[in-house]
C-alpha cells in the first residue's frame, strides 16, 4: 500500500509496498507540491495534446471529470463510458467516479479517495490521483534485469550512466540535481545531441537547461521540471523526477526496440537486437564490454577480499577488549568503560556495519553480474566466506551483548554501592548535624539559674530531646547497617566508612549517658523549686486576703465617719468592739504568713538558688505585712478615742433636738390655727366687710405680738445648725417650714385686709348692696374648689354662667369670652382673682361709663363731625383736660378732614383698652 497525498492505493501484486514511508514524505513539503503540480501538468499535457487539448490548472481542469476521462483514453488506448455533459455537481461526480472505476479496473484499488474531493478541487487528492495514473501507465511496466517499476527505472539509469564521470545515480532526487545525469542519459543514446565533455558539475543550471532544451526539441519530451526549483530545493521531489525520467526511458527504449539508435546498448534479457550496420566497430565494442565486465568482476573480488580481511582483523582485535572483565571497583571506572563502549557503538562499529553491508552487497552484486555474464560463481578464500564473516560477526555481537550486560550489571552494582555510600554519607551528615552541640547542651548547668516555669520548660525540652534521641536510634542503626553492607560488598573506601561509623556509635553512647545524668539533675532541681513554689503560692494565697484585710482595716480605722444620731455612733462603737475581738486570730495568721517566708529563705540559702526569694505569685512581701500589721495595732487605740469623742458630741445633739422640738411643736400648730382663721375671714362669709376688716386687724396685732417665740426658735435652730444636726425625729416641723408658715400668715393677713378694703371701696363707689357682694363671693367660693382664692379660665366661665351671664358656644361666643378674660386677667397669668372678678361683676351690674358713651359725648362737642379740632376742645373742656386730650389724640385720617383735625374715636376706645367696637 502507498499513501499518495492523502490517497491510499493497493496493488494486487504488492507493488511498491516498501515505498510507503517515502511516498508519505511528499505530504510535508510545499516545494515538492509545487514541483509535482508543474511536472504532472506537463506530463498530462504531453498526452492530452494528442487529443488536441490541454490543461492549465490541474486542480480546476479535472473537476468536471471530462478531461480526466479523455486523458485515460489517450494513455490507455481504450474507450471509457460516455461522460455526462451536464454542469451540475452530480454530473461531475459521476464522470470522476467513471475515471476512478477505470483506474481500479487496471489493478489499482483506491481505498480512501472520493470523487467529491476531486470535484471540490482538492489539490493533494488530485496530485495523488495523477501520480497513481503515472505509476500505473508510465512506471509500473518498466522492467530491467528482473527489476520492475521504480527499481527497474533506477537500475536502467544506473546502467546507462555508469561510464560517465561525475554521475552516480543512487536515487531520484539528489542524483539528478546537478543535471549531469539527464545529460548522460541523452548522450548515451544520442551522443550527437550533447557534447558531454564540455559539461561541468559546477554549472548545474546550464546542465539542466541543456538537457531540458534538447529533450524538448529533439526527443519530443516536454519541459516538465524547473531548473531553479531543482537547484534551490534541498531535496527535489522524487515523483516529479521519476515522472520526467520515465519519459526518457520510454523515448529511448522505444527507439532501441525499432532499431533507431546510433550506438550499441549493453546486453539485456529483454531484447536481442542486431543493428543493420553491424561492423568491426561494433565487434570491438562488444569485446571491450566483455573485458570491462570481467575487469569489474575482478575488481569486486579483490575489494571483497580486502574488505573481508580488514573486517575479520578488526573483529579479532576487538574481541579481547569485549571479553575483558577487569575494573577498578569504582563507579567512575565502570562508567568510563561504559562510555568507551558507547563510543565504540556510536563511532567505531557503524563504519564496520556499513563495511559488512557493503561486503554483502558487493558479494551479491558480484554473483549477480557473474551469473548474468555467464561467469562461474565467485568462491572467496578460506575463512572469508560470507558465512565465515557472518559467524565472526555473530560472535562479535554476542561478545558485545555479554560485555554490555556485564557493564550494566557492574554499573548497577557499583551504583548500588555508590548509592549506599551516598546514603551513608547523607545519613551520617544529617546525624552529625543533629548531634552538633548536643553534648555541650547536655553538660550545661543552665537550669541552675532558672525559675520553676523556666525549669519546667527546660524539662519539657529535655523530654522532647529524649524522644528525639530515641527516634534517632533507628538512624544510628541504619548507619551501622549501611556500613556493614558496604563492607560486605567490598566498597573501595570501607576504611573511612568504618572510622566514621565508629565515631558516631561512640558519640551515641556518650549522648545516652549525658541525657540520663541531665534528667536526674533536672528532676532534683524541679523538686526543690516546686517546694519553694508551693511555699510562695501558699504565701500568696494567705497574704493577699490578709493584706486586703490590713488595707481595709487601716482605711476603716482612719476613715472619717459622719453620724447624726446616737444609734449610729453606738453602732460604730459596737462594731469596733467586735473588730478588736478578732485581733487575736489576725495575729496568728500574721505569724503563719511570716513563717512561710522564713522557710523559703532557709531553703534558698541552703541550695544557693538565685532569685528564689522572688515570689512569682504576688508582689507582697513579709516586710509589707509586718509594717501594715504594726500600723493596725497603733490605730486601734486611736480609733477608741475618736469614737468616745463622737459619742459625747451626739449626746449634746440629742439635747438640742429635744429643745427645738418642744418649741416647734407649740409654734407650728399656733401658726396653722391663725392661718385657718384668716382664710375663713377671707372667704367673706362672716359678717359685714367692716366686721371682717376689724377681725383681720386684730389677728394682725396678735401675730406681731407672737414674734418673740419665732425669734427664740431661730436661736435654738442656729445652735442645731452649728452642731450639724440635719434630722429631728421628735418633730415634723423644721425652721424653714415655720419661717414659710410665718411669712404666709403675714402675707395672707395683709392680702385679705387689702381685699376687704378694696371691696368696701367698690361697694361704696358702685352702690352695690351687701347681698350682691355675698352672692358674688358665694359663687366665686363655690367654683374655687381648692380654696386658692383664684379661678382657672374654665372655672371662671362656669361661674359666669351660674350667675346668669350668657356666653355662646359658637365662635363668636369664644371671642366674647376671650375679650372678658383680657379684662379680668390683663397679664395673662391664667387665673382670675376675686378682686378682678368683683370689679368685672360690679361693672356689669351698675351704670358705668363706656367707650361708646365717651365717643357720643365727643361727637356732641364736635357738632356731629367724625373729628374734633383743638380749638373746640379748649372751648368746651377745662384747660388741663383739653391739653391732655390734644396731646394724646391721634391725627384724623378719615374722609373730609381738615388740618389739625383729631381722631376722638380712636382716643376714646384706647381709654377703655378697646380696639374694636
């Protein structure tokens, strides 16, 4: 099978199956594709011109299948099925399929090609298909000396060009690159066309153009190759050159078969040809040819003998080296031998392999030539036959195999040894790194300076080291085991390995002993420090609460206390007595705490423990405790004296409380009784206004006569304050409440006297009867539920309604009530007092002047004008009242006014505090 540009084909007779890899290479080089396209196009046109047509583009012109079918008819001389002339795709596919079927009918089985790819213009598939046609119709039938197709064509080229200088045809690419092979083929058959002697290997372009021009002009072989492509391509395309050379073969072999050549070809099995001009020259040529063949055979025999002797001698010299098993027992030595063997296989043996192959090739070629020229077979001298050489070669290969196996086994053994040595070194290095400084660490007395927590940390660290030491036991054993194995395997440097292993083992024993010794020392130091730590902890546990008790006691004994009663001072004295009863137990606790410190000091001094006196649990010391305890013992009698002094002070305070209470309990009720009596008079329900006024003044005189009692209380109160007495359980009265009550009594008397006097003035000026006054007072008192002497706006409104005053509930009614409130409460205090209430009710009940009446009076004086003049005022009113009005009346701004006109309406409303009539 061959791969042809993506085309797979099979030949029934196994033709060219060995060329599969060679054919596949054509897929990889675009330069080859370019050469194939040019050559295959020219080859196709060399046949299509016989039918009067040609192609320009190989991948386009075969797409409809018509010219493809025509090409097959021309080169085969057969008629294909009638093509489809339609232009549809399926017509084209049908034509291509007919062509492919015809190719298959010639013994070529197309495996993986579809007509669709040809119709689509797939260049690789098209070139593969044309190459298949060329192989089948131009190359397959070539046969030279039992060689067919490519091998036959190559042998034909070799035979024809053998006599020519600088020509050595070994293939269909590089052998034709300089053009001399093409020229030699032409000159061998037509020496009249080319003067070969003038050609030079150094001028390939001229050689190629000469051959291509002559072939096209005289041999009817079209120019299928481009000289520049052949020269510039490192490896010209084999298919293109084979296609072109096949045209030479058919041109010259066809001429020989019809007797139309100018020289005598070499003898072949294909033709017995006797030219018409047979003469002495021809006979001489035959003799020369026979002698030349004989000379060539003798040369090949001599070369065989020489090569065989040389090869056998080389094998003889090489065998002792391959059979040697000597080494220096080192990996480097064996690796050197292995490298020498690789050099032998890479550099020295390949030429001998080629020499052997050349021997066999020359021998076979010689025997073939002898057989073809009717000569007896060649028999080499004894010991140099092909079988002798083959046997020696097999012996060499067996020695090589054994030598290589020994080298590899020795390499593996020494690599194992080297690996063990490296492993030993690695583990020994790691172990020695780990042990570095460990002996010094184990011998250190660093724990002597440690505190308990630091010692415990060191002990934990030592325990971790002991665990680590135990874990490293396996490593030491591994190191010893590796050293033993190195000794067993006869490692070349066992002496240094054993010495190092011994050092490691000795050190390991020392580390074990030092570890145990340090462990014992750490345990003893821990025991002592734990004893001290327990004492420190016990001291801290006892000292902390005792110190707090001392601090609290000292604060209590010097604390500045404030008491106000006998009970409080007696309680303090009782608590102090209870405290003094606990001093015995406190003294025992103090001695116990101090003894703990003394024991610590003894242990520290005995074992010389640095920093052992420092207590990590507390900052308190025995000196602190001693100093504070001494302070407490001194403060106790001082506290006794302070409490006794305070007791005497509280006894004096108690006497002052009783004095104040006895007087206050008399004065307080007297003030309250006087206040109730005055309030009852102020309600206006007892007699006439004159009787009320008389009784109020009598109360006023009695109150002023009682003032010495208040002053006596003030003196007692001053003594109470100076003694810092703030509470008195013997009375509910305080000096402040008594002062306020006294002041309220005086104020109430004065206010009620003033109110009664005003009521008398109002009654006399307005002509109100006593009954009316009593009615007004009764109504006011009725709505004054709290007896405060004043009414809220709602209470005032209810009072007016009860007296028959009509106040609407609509918006106008609200406005009227607000106007009334503005009269009775002009300061907007939110309350209506009885005086204002009485004044309002008096005005409402009697004939009084109003703003409207005053305006009407001014209108009479102004002769019904809306304004009045100053002269009119001065004429009708007394001078002082006239000037009063002129100064206060605003200018008139209404209609029909005259200069100097005054607005008496605004003036009148302002007199009564009204702004809107």
